[in-house]
């Protein structure tokens, strides 16, 4: 395949996909629309159904409900190879009794492509993943990262419409992981192929994906670009899973323009002009990222009103350009606030009793409790 | 763009999805199944059928053969001797085989291949050859007698062959690999950390062996016992060549009644009794095995 | 303030009782294992030595050594050689047919959890457990009832019944160990079921099949129980011929035959170990 050829990427659409194993629900009514050429990460804790969902899209599992469309056509009755689904397994699944070259050419041999065409494409793929020098080696002679590249070449050799990767970096060590993420991203961009990656590592998802689908217990919590997930989490789970968040239970009162949040014992009070996604008065959970908060020693603001969350400084950790404060509230729960070093205000010490406040304009969230 | 809500397009009618089936078609098992039904199942049913007749012509049905078998003390002694032989051989193989299995498991890898081949060789060698070896060893001019005579411990060669002890010992040696192999498998599945933990807690080597290693190797002991018992009880060649005419066990009895005496219904009854005994014991041992699996795999 | 330096204590080593305990365990187990090993091998070694005797009896140790009995075997024993050829033929054909039937059955049954699959597998493995002598008798009765009479092919049928379990067992074990994702991979790359079997499954389970076939072959070659009932007057297999020799006149040629068989088994075993790693498939 000529890399400069225009490649028509396909969209993927899931409608109400559900899958039951006996009594338990692994995937619960997932609706998802993936744009052509997009790299989407399926992110979530183990057991959330992300691998099941990937296998359903691949055609390895017959889902119990809902439908999958690739490029507009329903593919539920098609096996993986007819859907154009290229799968890279977690353990790479390279055929141990075949050389790298034979592995990469396997799909083409199975489809009875002409011998010289197979040779040409295999060479092309090996060059794409930079494994040309290893063509005559056996999988057992290769390192983890090398095996993964061969697995990728093998899958891409049959020109799938979709690329599906199941926890591709789980078995690699940290440094290699970064390199391979960049590598796969590069290849994906170059080929313009619609890609779905399953991962439990949010850093990985955040750095690689165009959009991330966060899953929890079979349910799709939010499907957005990484920054949106971070700044505007749609659910409490996303707020807590993606990045760190300080979570406080309490009550919301007031109206747009002037909301007031008080915690349960009533010792904390926050004033804020905007509240979302939940803006109704009533019990809520307040969620703020460490860098959205500030620490001050005065309870009373300039405007005369009291505002703040009383905390005690437990630890002060310098981390690069920031200072990380580990704090404890009156009820014993912990909080974390990050401030840039050298910002105005005194440097706090362990044992100081101070107040945490929301920085003006910071995107904090409220979720109905 | 961002939420997980239902799209505005109508949900298409649900086609049942197909998935990927990896299993080979069931029909592949058909040829062997048909063969077994025709040439194993049917013959055994025929055996049972014939055993329920009173004469070779198969004219009258009845339990006469079984009554004849269980009514005669000679027959019962043959059955008893056979089952006892199985028991003795099993116990002896456990005694001799365990240390060998233990040695294998603790040996360095290079030695393990050699040991395994040494254990396998007797298994693959003809049973007639192995029995013959015992005839050579135990005969009047065999190595044991020669040794005893040379040492002056006896004046005349002992009659070692054709004794019950000889059959037991010979069978134990011949069936030894059948006990050792499952034991090795079982011992290799035992977590080596358990032994280390026991030793570091202060239990000596003997206590660790008796209270940790042996109980955890019970599945292997049971599997081996099953194989050894079933083989020992059916070991026609060894029983006859080493046991001689003096001792009769069920296999020879069956052969004699069928081929030499031409009493097919009675021979069939003997075969059925032997079969049922082995089946019962195999079932019992399997049942014990299933119970013990619970505690072995924590 | 650092502690003042004390008079140095002797370095402690293992207590006497612990040493004795450990040594006694190792010694006893080692000794028993050595006895075991000797017991395992001695008979085979003794037979080989006895076969080189120059005397006419099986006196052990032999008074002198010669290869006369091997020569006698080669030159003066047409009936033994005929029996050998027959056994070879029988074992080859029976094992060959068993491989085809057993591998197909193992493919269909391995990894299936349904009751009927477990039941079928139990039936296929039953000859390993049950007295094959009874099967021999039963087959004889079947043959008599059918009125077809005994022949080489009745022998083959009996031998297929007793050899196929070994192949079913090793092939099933190999299939169970096969990584499923290899098959999923092959299928998703576009390979059909048959192509996958030919290019992925079969090459990877071939060692298991070969190991089973090897054991089955040796077992068929050696079998007496079934052959006793199912061979007709013309065809006598080697083990039965040997048995007659041993029972009747304790001909020393029996020792020579044994020697040849042991040597053949040893060589075959080493070859199979090299090619296929038989020892791994037996456990």
C-alpha cells in the first residue's frame, strides 16, 4: 500500500450495545460514535467492560443486544476478517513456529494473495514498524517491544479498516512504553486508520487519544477529548478517575450568579457564580482539582463574607515548579492543593491551620449526591 | 458531541450477532465414537449378555454363572488373591516410587531429562521382556540364587519363582513408572515456597515432608494408585510367567475357561466380575480424589 | 556515643541437631531413591548381560560371553523373525489408523465443557483403565457371533481400540495448552477454519501427537492380552512367540530377542526425545 494513497477511513457506531455473561452485565447499553481516522481510548478500571466492548467491536464476541456499524453498514453478522477489524492482542499472539516475515505475511497467505505481492507488502510493513532487520528471526528471539511491532505489522498487512488494540503497552516497561506510544500514534496518523485502544492507564489515554471513552461497571460515563474530561467531568466517577480531585459532600443553595456550597458539618462555605453539571439546590458532591484551590490564612474576605474550607497542613512537598500541600479537614479526610512556587503569600508550615478557597474562574464541579 | 446519550437516529432493528467460534465441529468425533461403540461398547455388552447364560449355546438365561462363581470358595480365593495382589503391588510401588519421584523433583534440570528417560524406558519396553528378566533373576540359576549359594547362606537353590512374593515384587518393579510419573506431576505442582515456609518456621525436614509435602501430593498418589492397581490386577503375562501354575489369578482364569475349557459363559462371568471390581475401585479412588482436590488447591 | 567494642563472639553456625536432622533426611531419601533406581534398571541390565552368555542356560552370572545367541536369532529362527515382522506390521497399521481417528476426536472434544463431551472423552480413555484382557475376550465373542472368523484385521481392530486412548490423551493435552489468542489472531487475519488448522494448530500440536503415537506403537508392539484372544493360528505376534519360548523350554534365544527389543526401544526413545521431546508429554 502506498502511504500517500488517499485512504478512506471509516466511522464506527455502537447503538445500545449490551452484553451479559449469565446473570452479570458486562456491557450496559453503550452508544458510541467514532469519527473516521480518530484514535479513541477505552479507559476504565479493570472489570469495567472495556475489553469486552473491544472484542464485540472486533467480532470475537457476539453481543447479547445492540448493534455495531462500521462505515455505515451493520457488521453484527460478520466475522472479524470480513468486518475489516485488525486486532492486536495483549500478548501479541505471534505464531511461535513462524519467522517474523512468515508471521507478517500470514493474513495475506490466508487470503491467497500472489507470492510477489505478499513479499512486497511484508517488506513495506516491516519498514513501517522499523523491523526490517529482523525478518528472519523467530518471535522467541525478540524483545517485548519488538514483538509488539511485528504484531502490529501483521495486523496492518491485511489493510484493515479498523485497528483494535487490547492493552498494548501493559507488558512493556515504562521507558519502552513511551516510545511505543509515540510510535503507534505516528503510524496511526500516517495511515489515517480509525483506531480503538483499550487501556487502564489514564496517562496513556490522555497522551495518545483524540477522544477518550471512560467506562465504569459496563456503563459509558463520558466520551470526550482529554482536556474536556479533565476540566468538565460529566460524572463523579470521571472526576475521581481522571486526574485527582478533592471530593466533599455537602449542600448547594442559591441561583446562577451566586451559588453557595456548604459542607455537611457546616464548617466550610464556598461562594461561586457558576455550578455544574448539577446546579439544583440540594445535596451535592463538590469536586475540585488540586490546582483549582488556593490556601489562605484569613477566613474573612475583602468583601466581608466568610468563605473557605478549614484545613490543617500535614505535609509540604516541593515538586518541580510547584508546591504540593497535603491537608486534613476537621473530619479527618484528606485534601490536596497545588500552588506554583514563588507565588505571593507566605510559605506554609506543617501544623498551620488555614483555609482552602476556590481560585477565581477555576472549573470546579458539582455532582448530585 | 460529548455525552453518552442516545443518538438522534433511530436504533436499527437488532440482528442477532454471530461472534467467532473456534471449536472444531462435533462431527469430527464421530468416526472414533462409532468405532468405540461398535468395538468396545457392544463387545462389553455382549460379554455381559453371554455371562447371563447357562451354556455355550446361549439357550437359557440366568444368573447361574455368577452363582457358580460366588458359591465356590476356590473362585472367591482367586478373586481375593487378585485384588490382594493389586493392593500389595500398589503399596509397594508407593514405598519404592515416592523417593524416586522426590529425587526427580529436586534434581537439577540436566539430570531430570536423563532420569525421565530412565523411568520411561521400562514403561516402553515389552512387558514380556520385563517379566522374562524376573524369570532370569529369580530362577534356580538366577542371580539371587547364585549369590546366596556363593555366600554360603543356603545349600540348595531356593524356589523363588512361582511364589506369591515373586509376583508381587516383579509386578511392583514393572508397574513402578506408572506410580512415579503421576507423583512427579503432583510434586511439581506443589509451591516450593510452602516447603521453605515450613522449614523457616522451625519444622524439621522429616516433619515438613510428612505434614506438608506428602499431603499435597495426594492427587498424584491417587492417580498413580489407580493406574498401578488396574494394571497389576490385569497383568496377565507377569502373573502367569512368574506365578506359574500354582497361583491362579483372574486374568489367567478367564483365559483358561475361555480358550482351554471352552466355557464361554463362565469366562464371561469372570471377566465381568473383574471388570466390575476394577470399575468400583476406580470410581472410589476418583471420588476420594475429587474430595482431596479441595484442599490441595487453596 | 558508639558502643565500646566488646570481645568478639564466635560466629554462630547451624546447630548440631538441625544438621543431623537435615543430613538424615537427605541420606535416607537419597538411599531409597538409589535403591529404587537400581530396582528400576537392574532387570533390564541383567537380561542384556544374560543374552551374551556362551552357555545353553540362563545361569547368572554367565560362565562365558559370546554373541552366539544373537547369531542364532538371526540365522536359525525364521518363526521369530516372522513374528517380529507381523508385530511391526500390526503396530504400524493400528497406530496409523488410530492417529487419524484420535486426532479428529481430540480436536472435537478438547476444551468443550458439555457433559456429552466429557462422557465421550471418558469412553475414549476407558481402555487405559479397564483390563484389556476382558476386551480381547469380548471382541472374540463378537467375532464368533458375527461368524466372520479371526484374521489379521480382527487383530488390527483390537489394537486400534487399545492404542487410540494414548493418542487422544496426548493430543488433548497439547490442544488445551494451545494459546487461544493464536487461533483468534489467525481467524481475524482472514484464515478459514481449515487453513488455521493446517498452518497453526497442527504444527503446534504435532509433537503431542507424535509422542502419543510413539507410546501407542510401542504398546501395540508389546501387547499380549488382546492378541491372545484375537490372533488366528497363522498369525502369531512376537510377544506371544516369546511367551511360548519362555514357558516351554526357556530357550536362551528369548534373552537375545529381549536384548534386541530393549536396544530398539532405547534407540527409538532417544530419537523421539530429540525430535519431539516425548518426556514432556508423558507427565
